[in-house]
């Protein structure tokens, strides 16, 4: 009987092949799929904000946010889109010598910028929709506070948090690859992402939404009043706050995904690559 899941060494080969395909992606396709991924993750951020903004218990709030946010990655994996953090696994193909570093960087740059565009589009639409008026504009105040907290993170914690976050995101992608059915992919995507959100780790694409929706909300006096933040804290909700957060978080996400996950699986299964390739080819050719 054929196994319903792939073995780690088989996932390794599929991940490399996926990286080869991603490295060849056309500009227009990369932009469209990148915008979609940024939008999908932003939608996850939006629903998580709705679910948590009125919960005063910190642990419960984080758990609820963790339960809701994974819809973003699930949409990316099941519907198809290009997500920068997941594409960190392309580094496995670079280590294997099957993807050039130049093509890796090309993909990352196209996808990263496109993810940002997608996140901003959802941020603007959320702001314009009136959703932030929920609970007497409490949601609007909440998103400003979240943006201020993220904009005020120092480099070291943001970098370390980014590493931990993308270890889990890439493990979600890696694990979802193991499943051959939709339910399996959804379940495997859900748990690692729930874990990083519940723990409060930093995801650069998610932060593109949280930081920009905070800036949009800051333009509304009622939302600012609902936030209760001081002028000093409000100053963190700005373009400078976005840069201060995204720089260390993005670098941490790269280390967590490309070095610790892709690098680890490159070394772990390097010795039996030939046998795995032969086995995989024989299976797919049946």
C-alpha cells in the first residue's frame, strides 16, 4: 500500500525541485503571485486582530490569534502563491548546486516587494471598509498599539524572534509537502503557524500588514484616542518604525528558514540523495 505521506528525504527532493521552478518564474507571474501571498497573510492578520482585540487575558488573546492567523499560509499553500518567508527554502537548491544564488536573490526581491504591495492593499481596504470601528473603534486603537509595539522593538530581540518565526513557518511548508491530501496540508500548516503567533514571534510579511494598517489607522483621530498611546509611542507608528522592524525581522526570517531549516535538511540527507532520487523517480514514473 502506498504511503499517504512522504518521507523527509523525499520532501527534500521535492523542495529542491520546487526551488528550481521558483527560480525560473517570470516577472509578471512572480509579481501577481507575490501580491496574492502578501494579501493572504494580511487577511490572516486582519482576522486575528478581530478575534483578539477585546480579550484582556494575554495568554488567551495570543492563543486565539494563533488559532485564526494560519488561514494566510493555508491559502498560500492550497491556492498557490509566492511567499518570501516560505521561499527561504529555495536556499536548499543553492546548497545542492541546482539553483544559482543570483536567481535566488531575484526571486526573493520580486516576491518580497510584491508581498509588501499585497499587504498594503489589504491594509488600505481594511481601513476603508470601516472594520476598525468594531467595538466602539477599539479595534482601530488596538491595531495602532500593535504597530507601535512592533515599531519599537530593538534590533536584537526582533532578529532572534524572526529566526524562531521562520523556523516554524518553513517547517509548516516542509510538513505540508509531506501530505498528499488537502486536509493533511491544512493541519500541518496550521499547527506550526499557530505556535509562532501564540509565542509572539516576528514574521516580516505579517508585519507589513500590521505596521501599515497601524499607519492608516493613525490618520483617524478617534482611533488614536482609542489607542491611549502617548505622542512618543505614536511616533513609532511611522515609516521609520516599519524600517526598524522589517530590517532585523527579515534578516532573522532568512536565517531561520534558509540556514537553520534548509541548511539542516541539506546536511541531514546529503549522504542518501542518490537513492532517494532513484526511489522518487521510480515512484513518479509508475
